[in-house]
C-alpha cells in the first residue's frame, strides 16, 4: 500500500519530553501480537504513556482518542491492555463497547484470538467464557473482562484500567459514572475513551470532544490527554486530498481509492463524512462556550462552607439596561481553588443597584467593586463612590484577561460556585467573539439573550486575582 501521508492530528496534547514514556514498550507489545504500529499510534502512545516522576506510574489518568474508521484504535487498545496485563500482577481491566454482545465479540475476535495466534500466547492462561463472567486471563493473574452499560459498570472494588470503546454510542455518562470510581484508588490507573466521531445522539462523546479541544487550545497541563483526527470544517469532502491529509491509516491499513469509491456509492454522505473525515452532523444550536462537564466540575459539593474572608463585588448591566447583575468573589475554603464566586442578585434596570450593594456591604463586608469600563454599568460609578466604595473600571485589555483567565480556570475545575440555574443560563447565552484577530472576549449569542450574570462572575474572578493579594483591611470595609 502506498501514499502514506502520516498526517498529524487536528487536536492533540503535546508530548512533554521532560517525562519518560512507556509508549515504546507498548509498541513492542503491539509488534509481538502481530501488528506493527503505525506512526500515529507510536506518537499517541508516547504521549498517553508518559510517566509521572513523582510516582513512577502513568501521568495521564484519562485518555480521549477520537480517530477515523479503520485507523487502528482497536489494535492500540489491545496493545495497551496487554501491556498492563503483562506488567501488573493481578491487574484488573474492563472493556466496554456499544453493548455487551459487541463487547463480547470484540473480546473474542479482537483481543483473545490475535494474542492466542501470536508469540504472546505463552503469556496467556485459559480464558473464561462462562456467561456473565467472560474474561481473557494472563499468567500474571491479570484479567480483562467486559461489562454492561450501567451505573454499576466495573463490577469490582478496583480496576487498573478501563477502556470505553465506541464511545459515540452513549447518550450520557452513565457508563463512566459506574466505571470511574473503581479506578480512583489505584495509582497510575487510566480510563481510555476511544471512538470515531459521533452523531446527534452522542451526548457523552460530544462533551468529551468539547472539553478535549478546549484543553488543547488552552495549553494548560492537566491529567487528560486528548488526541483527535478530523478534517477542518472548510475542507472539500469531494477532494481525495482531504482524506489523505486527515486519515492516519491511509497507505497503511486502508486504500485512498477505496475510501473515495465508498463515497461515490454512498446514499448517506453525512455518514461517510463522519466515518472518514471525522465530521459531526451540524448542530442545531451552538455548543456551550464552556463544555458542560467542565462547567459542572466547578460546582460546590453538599453543604460545604464555601468561602471565607472579605468579598469583592462586581456589577454588570446588559447593553439595553434592562438587567443588572451583582456578583461576588472571595477566598475559597477548598484548597487549590482560585476563588469562590456567586451571582448574588439580578435586578431590573439600575435604579436599585447601589442601595442593594450598600446593604450587601453592611452584611458581608467588602468595599471594592468592579465595573465594565466601557459598559452600561459605568454610569453607576459616581453614585457608588458617593457611598464610599472603591470603584475599579475594567478596561478593554483587562476584559480580555478576565475572559481568558475565567475560561482557563473553569476548564480544569479550579473555581467554586453553586449550581445556580440563573448563572448556568447566562453562561449558555455566551459565545466567543474575536477581538483584533489575536484575542477574544465573551459576547451574546445570536439570540442576544442576557449574559450580565455570567460577565459579573467573570469580572469577579478577575478582581479577586488583582486585589486579593494586596493589603486589604477588612475593618475598613464594614460601615
């Protein structure tokens, strides 16, 4: 097979060369099981198998791998699970697919039989095929089992590795919700989420893709490795070059001519584009500016005492002056979090805003308040200063910093705020808007719905970061 382009992924967590990797070792397992790794598989494993120097175990606890059909995700999954089995005495692993029948077929045909027919046969014990207890077994005592899609997936107290294959088939995170707790107590455990692009019903994978892309774009170092092969949206699907420069298996496991002939014969071009270009059906509504799972990772838990110290206040008014939002930021009681945020109130118009803030100051303290220097709330500046508030105007460059900083923190769950329907709705009304081609800010979506509540907490986080470290006497803030 010829014309192997070996295109790079469209989105990918970058290799950290300061950390060692076991990617090469997993590639040797792949070779021993009868399939030489393709360049993209070597690159992906090099990143996903990086080692945490503090523990000697894997750095990444979650690997999200979104690739095209026939690219070799099953072989990479088999090699990784086999490596875990060969290096972990009594290791426990779980594999899932669209449903239990599909998972069982994969366990037999794509995992056990290739290993049995390879030199790695000598490492295997007799498999167990009893209904409900099926497992591939190794002489190390390790086992690879399958499980059903349920809240109780994992069926054990501990697993070293879990692979959710064909993740596009799941509408929600029910499966992960059952599997993830079984991995939590194992140092170096990994959850792999593997799939081709999804469709309108692929809610679980859609959320993972949104989070993964955002993490890659933010360049923040996290414990999630994201790799996606897909074509940019403006590429021509009729041009074979689009497939050749997107699909990492072209020239290795698939023929470009064969893929294009499938398009010529296809009655469902959108399905062909999903399979071979990684394109999702066009959404009826734009995705949230902050993916749902990332946003919800910032929620406070139960009855925890959320904040301490002296609060900082912010006010934002909608451009039509119909709604004004008051938010606060304070030191979070949860270690490692940037701050606690709260959308404290929303008022009609601006008439009652200053008296409301005076009352909040007398109740909770806090004498510093931030306003958008170019927004409708700026008209409240003199009235606030007359009441003794120190007013900080958020400039244009500061707005860019505020939006970017909030976005980065929210993506990795570094903030704390309540599950507030008012704030949630305000966030969903926001989109990214380019500023000067080199930066962006939050803006209202096409419905022009209100986002003042969202902006109020965005400015509150910025104000906290700017002022919390400065000398600030709480006694001076209470009247």
